[in-house]
């Protein structure tokens, strides 16, 4: 990793070059034909992870195809793209949807995939029955679950979930907590955990003014609990030290959060920035990254932050943070929903220099196990176990 910085008055121009590639001089012989199915390749952490998975599998010698249901692409991917979303129109009737899905079924049958890896959210029992018994019929299916809120990835109707599990090849949870929860709740042993990897980024330059901490994610208060973040920040010493709170993301609760910051008297210290596909330069220049979610899966923002040497302050929410953070070694992990504890942790990160330097020093090496090489090996092993 190479980092270049240049100062221009109070502004900092930051350039980050981060290389973390799979060391393989030539791709091996094609092993299997794999299709990744996703809602899109844009905006969200799940979509970023799907794009990364395509790159890892290509580097390991797989013939990779990607099917996306919505025409949204922000992240670089590898393989052949079947963009079903590009055929959508504003007048998207039931007949048009049936025609599109018939094309998708024909695509699956023509390409004869060895595996279909499903990265979608799955909340409708009827839709999942249709996928399972028509679109996916005759194929080995791997379901990926990226949230501790299983209702986002498995329908509430238990009869269809049992069918999905029974007919699946494997279920991949992005944390140990998720995999264990699935196996326990549904009396199965098909769920395993494979973490999200650190992604490769290219050189990017930005100008950032002053000191700040950062949150990166969707502006959905019911999930990300940004109200807790604003409350804790307002009670911390950061505003009086001219350390801003940068909130990066898009979502339905943007106006609600702007209004809350104003009511707390911190609107001048809180800066809202729209979603950026490349967040690394912003993470690199932050003092620390903060997360306040009610639940997660394996939060990519935390891993991305550590990969560029920026420590963490996070609540100990269900799934993810406690599998990433080594308390007082690469960040601080605090009780969830506790405003005072979170404010005190923020204060410690800016006042306890010894703690901060230790966490910063340990950040990058604390996620060595999440390298593209290691995570690619985990996926390779899963797909080869069938042979």
C-alpha cells in the first residue's frame, strides 16, 4: 500500500494506492461454471461483496457469470454480465416480468451452470417458491446471507425455508454468528461462514478539510441507528475540539437526521455526504470510523477502515463487530444502545494518545486473515468439496 498526501492550507489532498491481489501468474484450468445472482452491483455493501466475489472466482479459474435484476452498476466486477434489469421499463407489467424470467430460465439452462450463488434478499415465500421450483430447478444452489436479520434473506414462512435449505447445496453466512444461528434455528448443518474480504482499490485523490470521524452506510435509522450516533457525538468532546462527524451514505432518513442534528445544536459540526463507490480515501483520512447499528452481518465499512489503518469505535450489535474488533487493540467495542458509553469511547479515541496509536498500529495486520487470497481459498474449497 502506498499513501501520498499533500497539504494545501487547511485542506488535505489524499491519494491512496492499495494493492491486495491474488498472487497467481496465470489462471488455472477452468474448474466450474458459476452464476452469481444479485439485485444489482451498486450502492450497498452486499452488492460490493458480490462484485468482489466475481473477481475472486475468476482469479481462481472459475467461469463466472453474473445476473443482476436491477440496472445499477457502481462496482467493478469480473465475468460475463447478464443484465436482466436493463430490460425493465417504467410500465413494468406482470406479463413483462414473466417474459424476463422466462429468459432467465432459458439462460440458466443454456449455460448449464455447476453452481448458482444467490446473493439476493429473499422475503417473499411465493417468489422463493418460484425461484426454487422453476428458475433454479435442477441446479446446485448456494444461498448467501449477509445480515443477522434473517427475515431479510429467508422468508418468514417456515415451509418454504425448509424447502430452500433441503434443496440447497450450502448456505453461506458472512459471519460465524449468522451461520450458527441458521444451523440452530433450522436444525441443519448446511450453513457455513465465509467472511467478506478486503477489496482492492486503485489510486484516488480527494480534498478533505479539517479533522473528522466517519460513518459509512445507508441512512436507515431503524437499522443503522444514526440517532444514537448523533446523540453520542453531541455529548462527546469532539464538537468542542473541532472534530466533525462525516455521515456518508444515502437513504430515506436523510432529512430526519438533518433535523435531529439541528435540534441537538450540532448541525455545523455534522456533514452529510452522498454515497461514494470509492470510500477508501475518506476512511483513510478519518480519525476513526464509527458504527451504531441495531444489527449487522459482517460490516464492510469496518473492514475497509482497518485496511487503510483507521481504527474503529463500534457498538457490540448482533453479528459482525465482535468478530472484527479486538477491543483496545484495533478499536473500541461498547455496549449497544448506550449513549454515554459510546460518547466516552469517542472521547477516549481522541484523548488517550497511547490507546489511539496502538489501535492505529494494529489496524491493518488485524485483518490479514481477510485478504482476497484467504477468502478466495475459502470459496474455492467450498466449490471443490462437491467434486
